[in-house]
C-alpha cells in the first residue's frame, strides 16, 4: 500500500493518498480534514469517457462530484485532489 503525505501552502490543505500502482489504476482514498474521500475512475461508458475521463468522488459512500483525469504522478494527483476538495468544500 502506498501512502503519501502532502503539504501545500494553504492551511489545512494536507492530505494522505492511498492506493496501489499508478494513479490510473484502481480507486484512491484521500484523507483530508479528518475525512476520507474515495476517488474512483469512471469505467469506459462510451466515446465521451475516452476523450474526457473522470474520477467519481464520494465521501461516506455518497457521491459528491467528478474530477477530470490527467496524466500525472501519484504526488501530483494527491495535490490536485486536495485543491479540488478545497475548491468544492472550502
């Protein structure tokens, strides 16, 4: 299991990313502000999913939004997740 602690310049913008392999494989869990958020890549459901792949994001099993996929390292993914959560939830 891979764990990565991230520190950003904004206060309370820290997170822990867990998962296996590269960011394009399997679900990822990001711990942010004491809560776990699950990022799971949406399965290929058609041509749009091929052009604009997305991560489905949930908290406590409840869907909260989608985040675009990108070619990035696990660390870059973690930082982007923390920024996305900060923008969404403040």
